[in-house]
C-alpha cells in the first residue's frame, strides 16, 4: 500500500516552523505550535516537563511499538559577555562555525523583551581596517553582536535589560523557489518535523491501519546531544530517526530521494531495521541511496546512550552546507515522508521484539554464506562487457 503525501501541506508546515525561532533552550513556542497541529490532526500530544512531545497513533497492538522522531530545536547562540563598547560576545548553541554567523541578522531574547541585531566580525569595515578585514581569523572569539539600540557601553546595554546568558536566535533567511529548491537556515531539523506531520496527515486522511502503536516523538535538545534520551517509553521496540543527510564532496547523500544512513560517528545503525528501510524504498519505488557519516550523531545515539534497548535507524533528506547556509529540494522531503508512512503501516516480522528479554528462539540472522557468482566469461567471447560481470546472489532475507 502506497500512501500519497500532500506536498503542499508539508511545505506549508515547513514555512510555519521556520517562522518560529527555536534554538535549543528556547523551544516553548514551537512545542505549542506542534502540539496544536497534532491535536488538529486527531492525535493527543503528551509533553514532558521540559517540552519534548509524544503523540501515540494507535495500532493493532501496544507492545513492540514503533517510534518515529525528529527534533524541533535548532542552532543558535548565547550571550557570553557584555563588552565595554556595548556589544555582545557570543558562544554557540550547538556545533556550528562562526564563519556562518558573520552577517547574520538575529533576535536577542532577554527577560525584559526581544531586541534585534547583527553578528559582525570584530573588524567589519574595510574603510577602517583595510586588508585586516580579510586576515581576521574565523571563530567565535572574532565576532560580536551589534544591537539595534542606542548603546555604546556595557552599562547602557545592561540598562536595556540584556544580560549574560540571553538567547540569540539566528534569522532563517528562508526562500522557497519555484523549481523546488529551498534555502534556509534551520532546515535541520524543521524539515524533519514537517515530514513527520505530513506523514501523520497522510495516515489520518487515508485511515491507514498499523500493526502496532506508532509513537511520534518531537525532541527539544538534539543539537546539544540530549535528543531522545528521555521521551522513549518501554513499549517501543524500534525507532526511526528523521534528520538531515550531508550532501557534500566525499558523501553519497543527495538532495533528491531518501538517503539511508548506514552508520554515523557512534557506529552502525541496526542491521535489520536499516535493511527494511532499503527494501521498503525498493517496494514502493522511492528513489534512495546509502551513506555513512563520520562527524554526525542524531536522536538515535542519545536514545541508545540513555540505555534504551531498541533498534534504531536513520533516514535523511540531503542538505547542502549543513549547519551553514542550508539548501534542500522538496523531492527529498516528499520521498522521506513516503518512506515514513510506508514504514508505519508495514508488518512487524521480528515477533520476539515484543519482549525486552526472551530466549534465542526466533532470534534474527544475518547472511554469512558466500555470494553466488557466475564464472567470468573470457573477453574473447561474444558476450558484452555487461554480461561478463559477476552476478551476485541474494542472501537470505532478514526479518524486521
């Protein structure tokens, strides 16, 4: 069963999410937005004390449930110090280079209200510093935040109500092009959240039945490594994370189709669950490719590190210049949403996963037999080069 995704709905949700500032630690507004939309779609969201969301869509069975997770928090910055000239020293929220902060328009959230400003290099004027503008090193110690208010001293800045620890949200600068490309900061992981909402909308619209409960999870601190550490319940047997894939030289990710992550810096993803994603893409003719990420972690890692014994996998939408000036294509977003909905309705084949602990009976197997090959025919024959290539047999199918 292939479930159609409402692409217009997906893109509307993405725009709405991008309009809400939500750096890690300042996510209340986006949590409220997502909760209201989940209620409108017919689900009942439950919020943790800090605001992570769980919305369960009931299936035929509660135990052995599936989870699908994305994170609502984004990169940002905090005020580290108020400088003598009234400007602000910053530290990043999450891991991103100050190279991409230079020139950014921002909002400063203080206890006394919001202020606008711009992040600038310390030597920002060529008319003053000449070639030193080009030789200034890149890094957070070499930028400062200029506040759009009358202040030329630390005392005047404090009098505005701005103080150390205030949150700085970075403008998205979003642009949706007619050819399907989307440019914006914070597509990681607002696009993932929009994908989850679009998949839920499709499942509800088609009244799709699922074999087990599906836990739709929205985490609030993935960018600082916390992620899905505290929102995963004991009923969950497997979890699919939706996040960005890094399309860059040396990577196999793409801004089109689904990129299935085989491993990240924490190690390989679950063999059987990952293989199932590949097979679902093949079954539903969803364009896809595989990739391995060296410098990357996601909600999957935080869930496992918190001690949850669940199978995890990662399906991504390819982003160019991740954690910088990001770009994606709507084709990848729709493709990932199709995979998410296909996963939600697919049968559960590892029956023993209902229980956290059980005997070896019914345990999974991985192929160990040598792949069958046809003998290579000498080039002198009439067979074409394509026909001369070895043909690999299919190993025994895994169960997920």
